[in-house]
C-alpha cells in the first residue's frame, strides 16, 4: 500500500528526462518543434515518416501525428497543448494509438524547455508518467533518434 508521500511521486523508472545541445538559435529550435512543415521531417525514430501532421499550436489546441514505419505499420500520436511560451517552453499531452484506435501507450505529459547557450540551444525533454518501464525505454530510444533527426533538420534550415 502506498503512503501519502508515494502517491504524489512518479516512479523514476517511468519518467524520461533527456537533454541535448543543438547548434541553432532557440527561436529556430522552437519553430522546428511547432511548425508542421518542419516537424514532418524529423518526428519519430529513423525509418519512420510522418505523412499526417495536424497541429493547432495554441494553449488548448489539439494535435494529431500519424507515424508510419518502413513496413507500413501506423501509429497515431495525439493530445492537447497545455502551455506554449515562445520560444522557451512547450507542454503537451501525448497518447499513442494503433491505426485501429487501440491504445499503445497511456497518456503522458511532454515538456520541452529551451535555454539559450550563446548561439546554441539546450533542449531538455521531460516526459512522464509512463504506464510501463518498457514504454519509457522505447521512448528513450525513439527520442534519441529523433534528436539526431532534429539536428539534421536544423542544419538544413539554419
């Protein structure tokens, strides 16, 4: 049985925190995260495309991203923007479903914080609380590859 303090604390193994330094100004990094014309080029791990990217980028606005693997398997990321502070911070909910609507990953909250570091940008990603350690680990792998794709996109548009 959980104690009062435990109920409010997320298990560390189901919380994802990652940082990356990008060689681009903060305003551009923010734009790459919020403009569908950029996001479709980097969203997801390598081998995935994002043929559908619908985003109402405002507090309370919804988004829907269709990711397709090289083998044709499709998953849908969807949620709502909770907070947008340009060019500093994005907070949105994330749930992932199969194309038939069955849930793959329970809802998490994704927070992206951008800090200027000279001409570069430090990005901190916080996503929690995952419904399983396996889902958290899978997202760590996916975000690692997505960060590489973001760096490539930034190099193309800088």
